[in-house]
C-alpha cells in the first residue's frame, strides 16, 4: 500500500466511523471497497499494515446508531480481510467475526430490516469464503438457514445476492466432496471446475464433512422450493440458480443435484405455468449436457418447431411424444408460445452442427422449418402444424427477428447451400412487405449478405429472383423511413465486399454486380449522398468505397462519374453539418490511397489523389469533430509510411507504440498495406531524405501533425505526438547531435492564427528558456509577447528544428497519462473523503454561529 495512503487511512476511518460526517459522493464506499479488493488479491496483510482498520470495524459495529451504509461497508470489508487464512486467524482471535456476522444481534437491534445491512452480511460472508477455515466458521455458526431464508427476501437485490452466494459455496468448494483428506484434486483436466478449497493445504476430513452438510441442506432446499406453492417468483429464482449450477458443476456435484431435484423437475413439467417454461427448458438442457443425453435434449428443443411447422423434424420418437401434449398446451398461450419458439430458434444453429447420430433429421430440413416459420409469421402461408399456435405468431416481430438471426447462423450448417434459392425467395418477400418494420428489414439484408458470402456459386438463384431483388432495393432506397434507407445503402456496400466466382475460370466479381447487375448500384449510392439524414449519407460514402475497391486495386483510371463523386465528397467534408458524413469521407480517402498499387503506372487518378491529399489534410485537421481529426491523422500516417517505406531507419508508429485506448469514443480500426504514390522512394541517401521530407511538407502532412499536437482533444494530441516522434527519429534523430545539412534546409510555414500561433508560443517559450539557461517545458503556459517577439515575426521555420524543440517525449508522457492518474487514484479518493468531511464540519460550525449568506451567480 502506498505510504501516503497509509498515513491518510486512520483519518479516513475516523471520518467514516462518525456517521454525522459527509462523503464526497454516494459511490465513495464502493470505490474504497474496490481498492481493498485489489489489495487483497495483490497479497500482503492489510491488518498488519493498517491496524486502524480493525479499530474502525470495532467502532462501527459496536455502535448500533451507525449509518446502515457504513455498517454494510464494514461487513463487506471484514469479509475481505478474512479472505486470507492469516487475516481470518487474526480476526477470529479477536472475536471480530462472531461480532460482525451475528445476524441475531442485528435483528435484536432493529437493523436487520434495512436491506443495505442484509446485503452487507451476504457479501461479507461471500468475500470471506475463499478457504476451508472460512467454510468451517460458516457451518459452525449455522448461517445456512438464514441464507436460505434470504432467497425469498422482499428485496430483489438481497434475494439475488443470496442466490449468488449459494452458487458460490457449491461451485467454489465443489471438489472437496470427491477429494481425499489431503485435499489433492486428481482430475486436474476438469475444465468445468476452478481453483477451489481442495487445493488449499488446510482442507481436511472435517472440511469435507462441513461441505457435505451444506450441500445436503442446499439441495434439499432446492428440491422443496422448485414446485410452486404460493410463491411463483421463488420457483423462477431456483430454476435460474439450478440451470447455472448444472452448467458449471463437476460430476460429483452435478450428479448430486440431479439425484435430489429430479423428481421435482418431473413434477414441474406437468404444471401448466407459462412463466416457468423457459427457465425449465434451460434446466433441462443443462441437465442433459452429457454426451449420452444430448440427443434427448435436441429432440426436446426442436419439438416446438416441429409442432408449429408440421415438418416432422423428429419422426416417431418416444421422447418427443411424451412431451408433445404438454408442449402443445403451452404453445396455445401467445406469451409462452413466443417465448418458447424464440428459445428454440436461438439454439437451432448449434444443433445443426452436432454429429449426425445426434440429429433427428438432416440440417437442411431444419432450415426448411425455419423458412416455413418465417412464412407463417408474415402470413405468406398457413401451416400443417398446430393452427392455434400459428395464430399466435402471425405478425410477431420478435419471432421474425429471432428466426432471421437463426437463419443468418444456419448458413454454415452442412448441406444447406442448395437452400439459397428458397432463402432468397422468403427474404425478398420480407423486403417487399410493407408491414415489415425497419429492424426486420435490416436483419433480412444481413441474412442475404451472409448466405451470399457462403454460397459463392450463385447459379442457384434464378434471373427472376435477381430482378425482384433489384426492384425491391430501388424501392427501399427511397423509403420514407431513414432507418430503412440506411439499411439498404449498407446492404449495397456489404454486398460489394463479397466476391463470387463465375462460370469462366478465374473470373471473380463482387456480389453486387452478380446479383444486381452493378449498373444500378453506383447511381443509387450517388443519389444517397444527397439524403437528408446524415447516417444515410455516411453509409453511402462507405458503400461507395467498397464498390470501387476492386477497380482501385487493379489500377484502373477513374471514370467521369467517379471523378464527380470525389468532388462531391470534398464538398461534404467542407460543408456537411454532421460529423458522421465527414468521418466517412476521410475514411473513404484512406481506403482509396491504401488500395492503389504502387506498381501501377501514373494515371489521372494518381494526380487527382495528390490534389485531394492537400485538401483532405487541410480540412480534416481543422474539423470540429475529434474523430474526423483522428482519421485525418491516420491518413497522414499512411502517407508517412508510404514516403519512408524504403528507409532503413524508419519504424512505423504502430510498431513502436501501442494504439491508445481513447477515453470517449472508438476510433476506426484502420487496416492497409502501405504503398508509395509520391514517386520518391528513399535509398538511404540524405538528399533523398530531404526531398521526401519536403514533399510531406508540401502535401500538408507536417502541418496536420502540428495542428493535432496542440489540439484540445487528447486522442488527437496523442496520435499526432506519436507520429511526430516517429518523423523526428527518422529525419533528425537526437542521437546524431548536429542536424544534417540537407534535411536542415527543409522548412515549413506557420500560420499566424490557430495552431500556428500555439506552436510559435511553444517555440518562443523554448527559446526564452534557453536564453535564461532553463530547460523546462510547459506547452499550456502563456508567454510574454516580448519573449515571443522573434517567433511572432518568423513565419517560416526549419522542420527539424521544430521537431527537436517541441519536447515531444515529455509531451507524450503527459498525454499518455489519462486524467485517471490524478482524479481516480486511491490517494485522491482518500483525500476527497477528508476534504468533504472538513467542508461539512466547517459548514456546520458556520451555520451554528451565524447566518451564512451565499451569493448566487
């Protein structure tokens, strides 16, 4: 523990023990507990390092007038301190554990009624139960009965915590039931179990007996509580707990659970209660997770789909027949019908990947059943199955979405590729259906792309279906709902990214051309650039990049239409009011530059690229949106990689620095292969190095990096700083001392406004400090006009001199540290608690002595 924290902790404990003192915020106690949890996991004795903790616990639990929140904190903290054997022994010797966890004492004091205290009691014990000694204390103190009573607590939070506590006891200590008295676990390859009690040297025969007693009490409770009597919520809780336990339990515990609750589960199956159906199915699946029972579980799970579609997925089978009547009754209720069929659909893709001897039917028949279900939901056709159940599904958006998600995943099932024609038929109907909601349409597009990407041979799809798809896309791209337009434009882009093989050997074409003819795609996307919704405009830009990627890679010249698109995109970058569109524009140019081959001969498109570079870097680096600026720096990084690709001393920024974790957003994951477009591949000669550097200045790369360095958004400044360090280490490394004569001649212009003014202030401060014999750096400090007079007049500066004078390494250290290192540390938390307490005390004193007059502004 940090020495400063140790020195402050006694005062903090004193503040917390005094219930009349205030805390800086409601989460302070939780933050403190998180810190102590981390310290416990790190090792070491907190009680020896901080004896004030023991005094704090005695003071709080000994005062029945203590704040319930602080009391709860003290209970949780006590459990943490007792989580190690040494800590447990120290607390036990001082009778702290008996005092803190004596629930009868809290009941007599009238404090047990507060759910905050009950949760503290539960979580404190859970924190402590990490070793055999703690389990012995738990059993000997007869805590199992009150814990079982809390399973049905009036507070859902308390009941949930108690539920998790039961699971912790059974799972954490489960190996003890099968281990010898020396506690050695012989089955080390059992992945369903984790490090537990039997790996601790203190595990003994007594410990095994204690665990057995707890196991018997809990399993008997589960058995008695499964079948609902008055409290349906209790049955739901027990079913959830049981499914979790069966999924994670090792063989001894798994066997014991099923042996005890088996009869109750059978009884529960016969109870007609729709609210219990889904959790009961989860338990059945978990219970039949050994290989021997897999086929049985599969049949039970597919039974609802078999009943509704009438596709005879299961054939004649005793397992299905014995549950069929009960299942049909459940499906007649609309609520339970939708829930059950969704559970069935969610597990269907996993079922089709199982071995043939487990499946009751071929995977393609399951796909056919899902397609039939989609037809039923949209009213295309009736079913040969249960008519009452089918009526519950017509128009159900929830089932439609679930079925489409299942269909998306089913494309990898063996032997189903021949179903693509049927899949397209159903999906085109959904896309054309005026009653389909935007989410259903979006998922329908996703299924089309997914199946197309797997079934690269599209000969199964008829010309009529292709024409139908063209018509429906043209219709939906003009839909009144922007979400539908956006999904349609996205679909075109995703489809363009799928490559399919045609009949001619080696002929490859994107799926957009193969299915839609290609002729309608670009005009539709170009029209979407004018859409009133920024999301649609951004999706159109992204889709255009994907449709043109292949021609870029092949080095084809730009058509007149593509040239006009580039001009339109530059207009969007400079004029669009929404950041989504502008971000997409910069990503478009990144994709364009990174896709073109360096081996391609110069063309009109290469010249246009270079013209666009200056414009994109200039506009993008001055954008108000921080993500646009980061994308612009990604473009600058691409150009740096291209320019110095043959220079032996150049190391990519991505090779020398980890990508930053941005504090308030996700930056695009750029992936490209660097090529050279500048025509200036370096060969290790310094004059070539200077020529490349001068080219980067002319393109505006250096200005974009300097602009980003002084940007107010940390992700922008951090990326710019790293790129500038990479550039500095390449063209004018500090290890060389004096600057090379050729690279020293390269200069750049600093504008008298905006970022140029900030850079000149930094440089001016540096010159002033050097003149005074100082070596300090402060980029945010204001500088007297007299000190900066030289820099204010100078508009042209040496690039290498600037790179060496910006103290980039020091600036990187500052930028790398997020604000958390100051505002979210244990030390700052302790200081905040003390400061809030002092302010509270001072306020009380003032109010007691005189009236406090506050000016409100």
